[in-house]
């Protein structure tokens, strides 16, 4: 892109026009001819808030127009702006039937100049880092980029970085700017980094919460110092003692087997005897029944005998029916009856006697057996007591142990779970801590020393061509965002050399960026060859003002003529170029003489 | 009945006509009324096994299945009664409703002489029998068979 024309107009006024060409354009002339005004106009058309200061010659002029041209005559457009503070810019599309559109001067509002202009070099939507600690960002705007292709007379002698405004040092954003321009990669990553950093607060809070939670619900007391391992060991011990108790019980049962065996034998004997006793009792009952029978029979015999005696005395009566004698068929032999009865009675008595002896002896047997039985039962009780003592108690102990073990096991599980939970929380805390620590507190701009080195080389070549002392020894110091020539930072040079170096930087940067497509392709330098200015002499006697060597000045102009035909360099300076160089450039001279040539920027009325 | 058979009643040791008849005489004396054969059988049984009728202890020990005695008694009581009738110790009354037996003065004289222990025991039961004859008469065989022996 090049600037074709700058025009300041006003109603009823003859326009102040300057026309430019490719390559070097020099506007040379004394002060007060409007050179600064021109520079301010460029700044204003590039979106500055305030219009150029109203100089006397400028009264009545109301509008500024700058014509731009891309790609060798095609794609021309005009930016027009009313010379009022914060006025809008009108874009006039010359090639498209002069369609007009309005652009906002600042990058806020839409559509705006920044977006329009920067998008031509792929520099719109770029994010720059503004603070490495704060992680604040800034969009790459027209105002920022302007620093790289337009340098006014104050900034060109600044001791601060050429990338900045010249007053404050804004290290981070300047570094971000140069990196973005040189590499094409911006620092939009800072946005995410900031989010991450902000999330740190949240993570910190979470960490605190976890730690508080841990302290509150899983306090480390002396008891609960037990690690999982210790708890497992305790359980093992418990299980072992339980097994031990079981073994003891079994041993006891085995040794008690003899007792149990003895008991069984006694029990069997007792049962045998018991049955015998029962059988004998039944026998006695039967015998008693027999006894009664015998006694009863004896009585009956006695009774019969008595009755027989009396009956015998009775005489046979007559038949009550017919009165005849009843047949004498039954004679009772009373003697026989008495004798046989007596004999029977004797037999019975004998039986009874035998029976009594038998009953007695059985009864004796029963008594003996009963006492033997009670002996056995005593023995059994004794054995039982012994068994109870040995086994019964042990059983109780065993059961108690089991219950204790169960409680211990439950308590262990609870502890274990707590411990588990605790270690889970601890590992979560650890994880969070790691995540926290990983998040960077500062943003680091990616290294671009390779590109910076290349830029330095470019600048170095320029300085060498300009015969700048130690120009071959030029580096770009990332710390100061400025050049260092022959180990001397630019800021340490006097005004003159500072300005030259600044110019070399700007031009070198253009050389680097134009092939990348990230540069408008023109630069505007106001007072690069600053020398002692008469106007300022009375006010500020500048002791470290240096008069640049003439050969340097010549080399400067010569170089600009020779090597920058494809781009555009607009120089405004007091210093007139050498006569034989003038034909090689677009030379505009402000004579400050109403009669000779062009007085200044504004036409004289 | 042949002579041999009749004599056999006396050849037994127990439950001879003398024994059975004496008991019948005692019963008839104490009841002082005309009694049929079957009633007499029951009264005799009740006299011996009074406990089963809710009365005093049994006169005879109750051996198993002694209920069968009723059948035996029914069989042999007529002979015993006839024996006593011949000696004028029991009266027989033959009416249109059947044979009935009762005691007389001789019966009373006879039984007054009996002093053996057995008869002393019997009198106690006879008093009870006299007071409870209705209960005894109304007892069925099935009642007796199912009562504890």
C-alpha cells in the first residue's frame, strides 16, 4: 500500500494538497512551514482523537482527506475526516463507484477504522499481552500499529522503545507487539492463561475447604494415628487369638472325652439298674395281687366249711310244688368237705408264706438297686459338674471372645473406611495442589529471539549502509525493546544518533514485515535527521546535541533512494538532501518564501 | 342234668353250690323281696365287686377279665339255688311272669349262724347293696365291661 495524496480542504478555501509516489518522498523545509501539521494530519486520519493543532494558516480548513492505493493503482480508497475531535471517518471506495461508508475512529464501535485497515495486513483480531502478572490483554489496534510506521518528531528522539508511545515504558505490550509482528503469532493464549490463573482462586478455595473438612471430620488424634497397615495387623492378631481359643477348646474337649466316656458307662449301668428296679416293682405288684387272691380264697374256704356245717343240719324239705319227697341225689359228705377244705387252706398258707418270702427278697433287691442307682446318679452329677466347670466355662469364655472379636472387627472396618476416606481426600488434595502449582502465575511471551536476531541483522545492514559507527555490531535488546549498537544502547546516544537509529529500526522492521504481508508498506518519519534546531535554541540549550556527520546524512538519503523503490518512505525534515540526490526522490520543498516555490503546506492567500 | 354232672358242682373247690347258694341266701335275706334269677346274678356280682358300682372295696380281688364270672354265675346259680330250695333255705315262686326266689325264716336262722371273717366282710357290702339296689340293677353289661378291672 502507498499513500497517494493528502488534502486539507475548507469551504471557500484553496485545498492544501501533497501528492506522493512510491519510494522516497522528502518534504524538506524550515520549521513553521506546516511539516508538523502534516504529521499530525496523518495521525488524525489514522484515528487519533484530537485533530492537528489549529495553526494560523489552517483556519477555515475543515476537512482532511488521504488517498491510499493498494496493488499498483488498483483498489484505491479515500479516508475522509472532519477536523473535529472524535469525528467519524468516512471511507470512500473510489473503485466501487465512490460508495461511502462510515468508520469509527477508535477500535470500539463498529464498523471501525482499525478493523478495516488492519484486516488488509492480517493484523486484525490480534491479541497482545498487556501484563505478565495481571495477564491483562489488549487488542492490536490502529493506534498501536501506527507506532511502527509513523514517527513524529518527539518520539523519534525518545529514549524509550520505538515500539511504544515514547513516554511510558510498557514492556510487556511492546514485546508482545514485536513478537506478533515478527512471527505472526499473537498472545491470545493469555486469555486462557488468565482464566486458568483466575481458576486458581477457586482451586485454592477448594483446597482450603478440603483441608478444613479433613481437619473437622477426620481429625488426627493420637489413637487414630493407625495406618491401614497397623489396622490390618491388629485384625490379624485378633483372628490369631480367636483361633488359639478354639484350639484350646478342642483340646479341652478331647481331654474331657475320658470323663464323657466314663459318664456314658455309668449312665448305662444306671439305666440298666433302673429297668431292673422297674421290672421288680411290677413283679411285686403282681405278687401282691396273687397274695390277695390267696387270702380271699382262704376266706372263702373257711366260709364254705362253716356254711356246709349248718346246711348239713338242715333236713331235706319236701318239694314245694307237689309236696313229694325230693329225689335224694345230693348227699354232702360234710367230713370230706371240712377235711379237704382244711387241706386246701394249708396249701394256701404255704403258698402265701412262699409268696411273702419272695416278695420280701424282691423288695430287698429293689432297695439295694435303688441305693446303687442313687450312687450312680451322684457319680453322674459329679462328672457333669466337672464337665461344666471345664467345658461350660470355656464355652462362655469362647463366646465372649467371639463377641469381642466381632466388635473389634466392626470397629476396625469403620476405622479402615475412615482411613481409606482420609487417604482419598488427601490424594485429592494432592491432585488439586499439583493442578494449582501447575498453573502459572505469570504469562510468558514465547521466545522469538531467532526472529529478533534476524531483525537486528536487517537493522544492522541498514546502519552499515548509512555509515553509522559500529553499525555492524547491532543487536536488538529484548529487555529494552530497543537496538544496541556497538554495545551502546540507543538511549545512551545523543539526540541525533538516537533519531537515526530509530529510523533504521522502523525501516528495518518494514523490510522484515512487508514480505510477510504484515506491514502497510509505507513509513512516515518526521525529523529523522534532527540537528540543532535554531528555534529551540533560546529555550533549551541542548548540550548533548550532535551534529551528524555529513556523510551519514548523505548515506541516509542515498540509501533511501536506492533501496526502497517498492515501498514508500515519507520523510519530513529540516535537513535538505544533497542536490544530486533530489532527482532520485519525490522532493517537496517548503521555501518559506512567498515568492519562491511553495511557501509551506498551506497555500498563501 | 345227670348225677355225675350235679356232683361235679360239689367237687369244685371254689364257686361250689354251697358257696354260691350261701351268697344267694344272704342277698335274698337282706333284700327281703322276690328276686329273679338274672337280678340275682347281678346282685351277686355287685356283692363281690362292689367298688365297680361305686360302693365299698371289692370282696373278691379283681383278677383280669373277672366280668366273665357273670356268665359262669348265670350257668351255675340255678343249681346252687335248687340245692338250697331242697333244704328249705330258699323259696321259689313260680308266677305267670317267671320264677322268683325269696328268703324265709330258715334262711334267716341259717345266715345268723355264719360268723366267718368272709361273711362279716360280706355284711358290710350287703348293707350297701340293699341301699343301692336300683343303681345296681340299672347297670348294663357294657358298663361293667368297660369299667376298670
